């Protein structure tokens, strides 16, 4: 029980996120508006909309945490303008079309929590013509990094801290997307835009971006970091960028290379990242021109191992 409570406590206490959503909601909500809080969780965004004067707020979540939203809205004395639906949104028919759709399913690399498909479906079936989505847009950013803590996520499997027989796990660890906390000093170059996504547009099956970085200093190159810059509405934005003073309390994505490489100031790093958002699959390749060093990774390789382990557990093997 404590894990979901801890998770939602973190969401509720992220000062920057709360402030930015409140600003966008208060700018847009009008007294007769119907507002949909999609994937509402504890109900924070819908509660903001009620307090901003919305005529009705529809809270939707498939998880039992929706009862936390229901109780909170009741405690606030606002339950007469709220409706609650515990269901998968894709299987749900709502009694009203919404003027505003709210959603906080922005993952640490932007699209991790299925927000693209979720909001594309919501625009088609739940939003009034001329209605508004909050958030409105995601810009994905990428940069090469030097980070000992991030490096250890791969290297710890072969540094002697576990029995040598487990060294093979370094390979699937190098093909996983990791949640990390980075600082501005970990970046080896200026970040570059990877993709710009309009939320609520038809969900894309495939994303791809290629960027070339120039190292700002001599360093050990450990992999790529990804994060988002999110437009909630007009000039109201939020980001988990390592170098941002007002960043969210949210991890960045780390895409490792199998072994760290020494790089020099001015050296080029070529990176390509591809994604299938619906399947939460990522692939990345890194090329260091003039060195003969090239790395290719994919979360599909790690998924194969995960599926094997699940089958073993389901059959009772490996006890």
C-alpha cells in the first residue's frame, strides 16, 4: 500500500508542476465548462478545475486510486459538480463532451506513460469541437552525458560486486531505458531537439530523430540522456531538463552504451533514436566518427529477457 501512496505524495508535492498546471487551468476554465481529468489518479488536476469554477468535472481512472480522488473532492465540499468513472478510457462512453481535457501522464521521456495514444483517443471521442488539451505539446530533448552513477547501472554487473556468473546481465542492462537524476554538469554538449509532438493529434506509430553533438570538454562518454519540454498552454511550460533552474522533481531517461568511451573536446558524437510509443520500445545508435566505435541498442533485447523471466515464474521454474 505504501508504494502508490508514496508515488502520489510525490506528484502532489512537486511544487513546479502544481504551480504550472494551476496557472494553465485558471487561465482557461470558465463557469459552464465541462472538464475531463483523464487518468486522474488522486484527482489533483480535477480539483484545481473545480476550484477554478468549472461547471462539471469528470474524473476517469482505471485504478482504485480514483477512490482517493472521490474522497478528496467530497472533503473539499465540491462533490455536487463531480462525476467519477473507474474504467479504461478506451472502453468508456462519457455522458458529456468536455471543453477541456486535463492529463498528467507525461513520463520522464515525455511519452513513456502512453500519453500520445491516450490524448489522441480523448480528442476524437471526448473533446468538444474547439476544446482545449492540457498539456498541448511535447518537445523531446537529447544530450550525451558523463555520469558515474548512470554508468554504474551497466558496469555494476561486471565490476566484481556480484558473482562473475552474472556478468552477462550487463548486456540487457545496456539495452534498457533507465530513470536517473542528472545535473547540468553531467552534460557533455548542448542538448538538441529530437521530436516535437502535438498532443491530441493522431497517435504516431513511429518516431525517429538523428542529431550530431560536439563535446564541450574531455570526458568519459557514458550514454544519452533524454527529457521533455512540455507546453501546457501558450507560455506555460514545464520541463525535467537537468540544466533548468525550475525543473520538475522528475527523473530523466538514460540510454546507456555498453561500455564507456573516452572523448575529447570538439569530438563529434552522432546519435539516432527511434521509438514505437504504443509498444514503449526504444532503439538508439551512437557513432563516434574517426574512432571506429559504434554502439547499437534496443529495449527489445531487454524485453526478451523480461518475457523469459515471466514465463519461468509463471511455470514455477527457477525456484
